[in-house]
C-alpha cells in the first residue's frame, strides 16, 4: 500500500463521531458518516473540516473560526472555507425503509468506485439497554430501534467490506430474549462473514472511565478469489492505568462554578503540557493552545445542598443514598428508583459510565471539588465530559449545551475506537 492510500470506512448511526475519530486517529479515511441528529451532523461537518484543514496545514482557519464564533451560530463559516466534498460526507438521515436507497445512492457517489475496507457503527442503544427496559418494560420490545440492526446488515450486503465493527450496550445479547442478536449473527454469516462479540471495558485501554460495551467484530471468511482469510477478532492489549481523573484529566482547566462559562468562550490552560503526562500521551490536549466549551450548568439552592452532602460523603468513601437525605431536600416520591441519582465522579481513579442522560441534568456527574462549599459545588463541565470520553480538546461540538451533552454521552470513547482501529489495521 502506498503512503498516500488509506484504509477506508463508513460510519453508520455515527453520532458526533467518537468511532470515526478513533479510526481517523489510526490513519483511516472516512468516506461517509450517516446520522439522523441535526446537531451531531453539524459536529461531524465541523470535525471533517478540521481534519481537512489540518492535512493542508491550514489550522489557522480553524483557530480563527473558534476565536470568532458567536453564540447560537452554526458552523457555516467554517464549512464554506473547505471544499464541499469534505462536508458532503455527512449524510443527515434516519436509516429506514423509505430512506435507505437514497442513502445508498449518496454513498455510492461518495465512494466513486473505491474499495470500502470497513463499516463501523452502532445502532441507537436505548432499545437494548437494561435501563431502558427497566423503565419501559414490555413497551420497549415494540421499539422500532430494536430492528435497526437489519439495516446495518443491508449495508454489509451492498458494500461487502473486509471487516465491520458494531458497538452496542451490554443488553444487546439478551434483548427480546436474545432474538435480535441471534438473528444478526445468522444474517451476517449468510453473507459470508464470521462474527464474534466480546465485552470491552474502556478503562482497560487508556480511557479514564469504567464503560462496558459489547464490541462485535465481523470479517469476510473468504477473499475475492475464494481463499480463506486470516482475519480474526483482534487481541486488544490491556493497558493498566496509573492516571486519575482529578489530577491527570481535569487539573489544567480553569476553576468554574455552577452557571459559569460559555460554549464559545476561549479557555486557556492553567498548566503546561509537561505537567499533564496523561493528556500528552493520549493526545487529548489536541493541536490548539486553548480549548472551548468549558461551561457548567446552573444549580438551584436545593441541589446545591444535595451536592455538598454528596461530595462530603464521597470524601469518606460513601455514596449518597437519596432516601437518607433530609426530608426537606427530597423532591422525588419514588425514592427507590431515585436512590443513586446523585453521584460524584471519582477523583482518585476512573469515572463511572458517562451516558446521554447527562443532557437532562448533571446530578449523576458531580464534580469532585476538593474543598466543597455551597458556592463551589457543581456538575462537570461540557469539556470535562468530553475529556472523560477522550475527545481531543480541539473537537468542537456544535449545538446548544443540552444537544452537545447528549452527543458526548452517546459517543464511543475515542481511545477505545483507536485501539480497535490499530489492531484491525494490522490485519488489513
């Protein structure tokens, strides 16, 4: 393979592009991203523009965009500064019976006869998640998202990549009695693929987050000549982490209180990169001398009191139990369901799993402030959440704060995707 040629992939149900970012970091080229959410598509376009500008030594254009961006402004000024072919890779569409042919047509045009090496992606996981099933019970079995894997199979059938990566929550194996998962395996094997699923924990691969996901990998059993391939599930090497959330992930960001910061505000680091070895090794500090989106949601007085209790308890190694709060602070009748809704991020190890619910409130991601007071307790900032997911600091998420937090919570951690991409590249 010549240096100029890169392995190629398309990303289905792409979200803001955590999987894509990991594969691009490993040297792959994205040919298309398919995503239904408007703001996630805007983030994908902005990131595609960043990569093009970086490849063409024009990152000053990106820097100017960030420095001059106005609140509530989309990325049009940046997107117009790169060839339209760069942002045309982002296809905003919900994958379904009425759209799939149109999506195929657009991807065919983007690929232009090139070989497609990989398909990556993970259908929205709410329909498979244990939390979703616990909340909605039998109703969840009627959720049309249960069937989205069928469209993924249609993409495999049409584009016949060498390999594919399908990421999802732990519950995919036994959702609806395990029927969809067994059907997925049967269908891809009928197309000439072998398939294997393993549980991967993000914290094993340099991510400061204990996030468990099922990573399904498939590969063609035979090549074009009918000979057996040597592809297999990659042996991902576990990297024991010596780093901690507070001192290694958060410590160089300026102090913020609840309600402080703006999405577009330029944020200068309080420590040099030499003092932050984890951020240097992981590449999280990115290619700019500053970051953005270090914004914290506001807090009401009631929640301030709860946060203060939660952080003080955590210092004694105890998690807050909602039913044990003073009665005047309890605003939810269902104390059993709400028992662990207030949770402090572990400062001395890795964070618990970041999920899309962070878009609704920050109670489950309370910042582990060292000397807590009613004035300084808060939830983690948008940028801190992005760092937990190992997005680089130069990754700008488009959209209002709530939409951005949803994008971050739904993402695959970039470093996990990178480790998978590296190992698959060895086989390709």
